[in-house]
C-alpha cells in the first residue's frame, strides 16, 4: 500500500515547502536578517500562488507582517494582516481564536 504522504525529508509538496521556508524565514528575522526573511517569505508566497492553499497563504502573510513590524513598517504589516483576515474569514469564519489573534495583532500596530 502506498502511503498517503511521502516520509522523505526533501518533499516537494508546496505546503510542506512553504512551511519550511516560513520557519526558516522567521529564524532569519529573529537573527536580525529581516531582508533575507522578507525575500524568503515572498518566495514561499510565489510557490503557493501556483498551488492555491489559501490558509497556508494566510500563514505566510502573518509571518511577513511580523517581519514588517520588526522593521517598523507598520502599514505593510497591517496590509498583510488584513489580507490574512479576509482569507481566514472566508474559510473558517470570524468566530474563532485564529481570526481573533490576527485581528488583535493588526489592531496593536501603530497607525
């Protein structure tokens, strides 16, 4: 029987690749390498555009917002979080912890 998911470490499924890129980008951002983190997150987003996966796109947008916020680029961060909120609302609604958390993060940013 063929397994549903390949156990390989080099899987090329877009969601797995994007998740790994997101994790790496956040480590870069935490190490003060925001420019590299931003570039990697944008690359991850590009891979998802071809594959769909809106909830993974919302995750990447959240991470990109954090990178922007670290750089005091609050307008860009707010835009990313607002886009993420639209995606989450469209797929799981607004009455959940994820939507509330993203909204709180957006609302905490300086205008």
